[in-house]
């Protein structure tokens, strides 16, 4: 089953749009553009919704998604 997480790799601010892009299998740039248009049309309500999503949606687990680093 798919789970919605905030993205670590596709992140500009909080990773919300990147996570939505992974979940819906859409380019995160399309979601960012749509979110910006909705924010402008709704006179800033999109910002509040983004902040709420940033708080509510958990961040993806880094241990499963990335190989261990070889730094010593």
C-alpha cells in the first residue's frame, strides 16, 4: 500500500510537493506550479494549507531509501 511522505530528495522547502509527486506519480514541478496558482487565486490560503501539510505529513525514512554513506 502506498504511503504519503514528505520527500527528502525532491525538496524545495518542506518536501510536501515532492512527496505528493511521488505518491501520485507526477512531476513535483507540476504540483508546485498548481500550488502557486491556487495560492495566488485564493489570496494566500495555499500557504496555510502547505504549512499544515508540512506539519501533518511525516518525513520519509532515510534509512530505507538511501544506501549507507562511505564517508570515514
